[in-house]
């Protein structure tokens, strides 16, 4: 099925308003006796609006779940980026048990006065205890100028993920709306076919009446029955198509195929192409994402330029351990400042910078290309809208002439001045004109919606 056919289906359906019977969910009338065609029932228990269908489609689509996962991943990337600015705290505890304690004894002291009483011997001096405990704590912080542009990229990653999610929603809404508008179109076609069926039934009764009055022939009755059977068959085929499309929509949005649809509100005709282009530059998720991609590429380039700057590491160390003869201080601390500077790396930085500059140019080109494509598409959409408007106005005149021709053919047939075939042909011309008008109306409404879609609106 071509994209052009889908487009025609979508717009006309918006202008098609089903009859009261279809709008209330009442089953279509039973088939006319004598056609031998079984009527296809279309049961419905609820009304599903376009907004409800699109909302259910977003919830049920697996790509939306994947987009939400990517959004959470982008937010986790922010936490990782912020952690580079927070100092690291490390602590360790070491317990060691040796095979024996090492100590030395200085023995008793020798008094200088022989008459003085003897002094007690000092405690043995421990050099290595039997059980040794050691506690160490370190606080370190790294200052790398590359952190800041990379941190900004981590923040932009969330915005890019949100824009991708928004763009995906628009794509899902578009897919759902295609099937939804096709259902509206099939309802409109059923209305046209029901009218044609009633007309053929009237023509059949007229042929029977003329036969009874002696003014008609059996061939006229047979031909009227043939046209009636054909009209009934077309109606039933359309009903089967309606059920098939409804099942497809129900499967897409994961719901029961027991609903009927209703035409959404008419959207106002946009004023000018430039106004829609300006709005697209503000609202299109893909264009905003392209702008952010340029900024990300520029930040990557900035981070590479900062690789020429030194890296500073500040570190505070503290140690607590048992006192010994050779280490009488139980608690010690120190502060270290370490400056690391890569003066030459064999040209690797220059190669990376050249590659990053090319990526910046590429992202700018892609953004400008997308902007031009959007501008061209909106201008073309306005031209299409004008063309559909002309066709719609022409179809209204065609229907007026077809109705007039049908009335003239019916009057001539009643008076016996025209054959039955003229009435059948006039009926066919009017039916074709109405179907054509429905298509033109669909094209016109879809052209309006397409302009808003190109401008970034759902």
C-alpha cells in the first residue's frame, strides 16, 4: 500500500461524519432480499477517540519502553559525571601478627651517688609488637579542565534522550492516526454505499412497477437486480475491510477490537509557510536534537584542547598506629599536591583534535541540511494544500451536476423517454463523484494536518 494512498485515506476521513446510526453503534441494515449476500456485522461497545488511541499506542509500543530506558541511562551518566568533581574518601585497616615481639631492655640505671638508693629498671622498649594495628585514611581530589565540557555533555545527553522520546511519540501518533483515519474513511464509504444500495433498491422497485404496468421488460428487472447485488457486495467488502483495519489498530495499541471511532475536530488552516517554518525551528524535536548534537561536538573539541593543560591532584593522608621505640608518634598526616602535565604524546592529541573538528563540521552540515529540508517540505505542503482545495471545490460542482443529471434521467425513465441504463449510469456517475469528493476532502484535511506535523505539532 503506497504512502500516497495512506495520505488520501487520512485526510478525507476527518471531514467524513458518519450517519446517526453508525455514530450510535447501531448495526447496518440487513441485506436486501434476493441478492444472496450475507450481511457482515460490525459490533462495537465503546467509542475510542483519536487522542485515546494515540495514548494507548505510546504506552504499548516497545520502542517507547526502550526510549525510557535510554533516558534513565542518560540520567545515570550525569551522576557519573558529577562524581568526578567530588573528592574520593578511602580508608584501610591493617592487622598484623608477628611470630614474636622484638624489644630491647636497657637494664637498671647506675646511680651517680653511691649512697643513693637503687632506681627501678625502665620498661623494655618495643621495636616491633607482637600484634600490630594500622589505620590509614586518604582524601583525594582531581582537577582536570576536561571535566567541565564533558559534564555539560552529560547534561545534554538527558535533553537529547527527551527529544528522541518526543520524536518517537510523534512517529507512533502518526502510525496510529493512519489506521484511525482509514477507519473513518471506511465508515464514510459505507455511508456512500448504503445510499447507493437504497437507490438501486428504488430502481428495482420502479422496474417491477413498470413491468406490472406493461411499460417495462423482464430484462430491466434483471439488470436492476444485478446492480443491486453489485452494490450489496461492495458494501459487504467495505465492512470486511473495516473489521480488518480495526483489528490491526487494536493490535497496534494492544486493546480489544470492540470500538467505534469518531471524527476529530477540524484543525484551523495555517496562515503562512514562514510562520510554520519559524514554529518548526522552535518545536521540531529532531531539529532541536540536531542543535544539541552540534553543541556536544563542540564540547568534545573543547575537552580535547584542555588536554594541553596540566592535571592537579590534591591528596590528604592520615595514619594511626601503635607507638614503638622507633616510631613514637601514633598519629601522622600529610598533604600532597601532584601536578601532571603531558608535554608530548607523539601527535595523538593533534590527530584527535582534527577528527573532532571534522565532527563539528559534520554536525553543523547535518543541522543545516535538516533545516532546509523542513523549510522545503513546509513550502511543498502549502502548495499541496492549495491543490487539494482546488480539487475539493471542483468536486462540489461535479456533484451538483451529477445530481441534476440523475434527476433528469429518473424523470425521463418514469416518462419512458430514457432507458433504464441511463439511470444506472447517472447513479454510477454520482457515486463516483461522491467517492472522489470524499478522497479530496481527506487529502485536504491531511494536508492541513501534515503542515502542523511538519511544524512540530501533533
